[in-house]
C-alpha cells in the first residue's frame, strides 16, 4: 500500500475515533441533563401534591 494511502487511512481512522469520543461525551451530557430535568419535574410534582394535601386539610 502506498505510504500516502496509508496516511489517509490512518487520518480517517483517527477522525472516526475522535467522532465516536465526541458522540459519547454528547450522549453523556444529554443523559445528565435529562436526569436533572426529570428530578426537577419530580420535585415540582411532589411540591404540588404536598400543597394540594395542605389545602385539603384546611378545607376539612
């Protein structure tokens, strides 16, 4: 295989590795953000339910 061709193949392989690493980092960041959003929603739902229970007790 000509040296120039090997260099091109090595370069593409390196780019592929970098792309996979970048995608893995993006996926991890998206997962972290989704967990934070889920937790925030869960906490807000819990607070709303607690407020509803307190309002119901006041009515009784």
